[in-house]
């Protein structure tokens, strides 16, 4: 009965959401479905952010100042958070130092994702280790700043990707007061984008930001069945991040 009630609540929320999007695309705050661990016992895939256990997506960022490589792997590892079995997505960032002709690991993060019974992709936090270096690229210690876990110290899970995104809808992706407060808004569902890995149509585009960093905005492009393929980071100057490989 409890599961049936949760489904009815979700259906009502979805119906209300559809009504809000008819005739206008002005931003509307999406009310997150009531969080209940029982809503994760039969997870459904999401076309925009699919479950791809074992796959690694590789992203490259090139600017006048640096080259950054980012590898994101949907591992088979799991972590139990608030009664939900989350998938560990391992994100490793490298920076290329030209004068030394060497790549250095600058950050290693375990992100915790979970797909619910309706296809929403929830975010439960991250364990981050930033590797610090001196001006000569000698190791100078590590930092775990930015790490947080839903259910600890008031932190709450959010939704990374809606099961049924609609243009104009905004939603909360994470919440840990003064540390993690990312938001997203759906902009388009019909974009085209070309990156080194390929050409993609019918892409979802989101705008992402946080009140903790005013003026910093990201436009993210998600290809159906593939996931994130391109990012435009807008912070004074435009920085482009593109998918270059999946293995």
C-alpha cells in the first residue's frame, strides 16, 4: 500500500508539472518527489543519464592556459546511503604540465548516484580528494574540501537528471548548506552538437548554477542513450569540455 501511495503522489506531481509547462516555458521550481528508500527497489534507466556500469567516459578541456583530462567511470561498487544502494561513479581529473611533458592527477572523487523506480537519477553526495602541488609540481598534501553525504549534518539528496525533463523546469541537484547547492534548469530537448567522439542530435540542454558562486554558469548537453557529451562553462570566458572517448 505504501508503494502504491508513493506512485500516486508521484503521478499527481507529474500531472501538475505537465500543466505548468503548457503554453509557457517560464522557470518553474520542480517539486522533488517525496524521498523514500522504497522508491529505489526497482530502478528504471534514464535515457539522458543511463546506467552504464563498467563504462568510462573521457572528457577533454583545452584552454590557453591548460589541458585537463577527466575520466568518469560507472563502477560496480556501491554505497548504502539513507537506505538506498547507490552506484559509485569514480571521477579522476588530470592536468597536463607542458614544461614537464607529464600528466598530474589533481582530483579524485567518488560520486554517489541512484536511479529510482520512475527513472529519476538522484545524487547523494561525494567523497573528494584534491591533490595539491607547489609551484614546481611537488606534492603538497591533499584536501577533502567539498565532500558531503546525504543524511549527514543536514545534507539532503537531489536529482541530477529528471526522468521526464521539460523546457523551463528548474530543480535542485544537491543540498548541503553553504557547501553544495547546485541547481539546474531544462533549456532544450532538440539541440545538435558535434564533439570529437561524434555528432549528436535531439540533445537535452540544461543550465546549471549555484548561488554559492554567482555568475558561474554551465550549459550541459546530454545525448539520448549516451549521457553527457559537451559542457560550456561560462565564467568570464567560455571554457568548452567535450567527450572524446567511451571505453
